[in-house]
């Protein structure tokens, strides 16, 4: 999929619209591509205006179409207090950071549930999340100081002219020692189907974790072999 063919819209359940959400890192890659290799037919000023729009951050309650298109996906995991604090946009998601910091490389998956209709993705998401954590050198430990909570609040199973298969999740990261958390609601869709969208969503969440780590606290490493089990410490 070429950058100018990426479809971005608000995620919704059932036969409504889905979203291809990008991480900030992916957004930077898109920006570089748009600015460095513009086809003659595209005005660079137009591209810059689009990038500014992608970078705009607004309150979730005022900006997200989910508030009126998908009210049933709200208030099932996050509380109204968190929704009032979320800022962002439908492209990159909406987040609120109290000052979460990754200190070390030990994490635990405290909560992972699927609240969508049919609840078909919980096990697949856990596998994808464990593999994404492993790939970044993070170790799963039951009493680790960093807690991860994920709830799938919407699933789009099929591709249509206006949708991609994908998932909408609400997630938190918590540093128990610092008593600081990070909250995010975002969607991820993929043209290769729902399994690929789940993997993308898990990888996006893990990148949120490692992007909040200092190199002195987290010696990240890339592990090879997607089917190698995640190391767990007792």
C-alpha cells in the first residue's frame, strides 16, 4: 500500500467504518515519504498541510466520531474521567499520559479481554502482544512493576470499499513504583486481514512502552524468530 493510498477513518463495529491507525513512528515514515518522493501531481504544500492536520490533537469527547457513532464501545473499560483527559485524533489515537516511565525490562499483562461482539480475538491478541514484547527484549513476570491492561472494544472482520479488517482497543500502562499511568484508545486495521491487524495493534502498544524508556534503564534488544516463546521469570 503506497502512502497516498492509506485509508484513514474512524473505526466502528459491525458493518460500519473501520480505521487504519498509524503509530507516531509510522507517521514519521509517512511524512518522510511524502516530502522526499512527491509525484509531480502532488503539491508539497498540500502534503505539509495534511501532515499538520495529522498532528493536530483535540479532546476525545469533542473530536472523536466514536462518541456519537459507537457509544456502545465507550465506558466498558475506561471511565468517563479518563475519556475527559484523552487528547489526540482519529489517525493516531487518543491518549493521556500521567508520566509513565519504563524502568527496566520486566512487565506483566494484568488485564487482557475482548468486549467486542463475539469476543473472538482475546487469545490471538495475547499471543501477538507476547511476541511483540519479546521482540523488544521485554520479559513477562507475574509481579513485574510495569502493568499492561488491554481491552478490545470493537472488531471489524471484513474488508469493504470503505473499511479494513481491524480492532479498536483501549489500553493502559502503569508503573506501580511511580504510581504513574498512560492511557490510550486507538484502532489498527490491515488490508491482509484481522490477524495482521491484531499484530499491528499489539506492536503499536509495545512501541508506546519502549518509547517511554531511557536507554540507561532499558537495554532494548531485538530477538529473532517470531515463534520463539516469550521468556517468563518466576
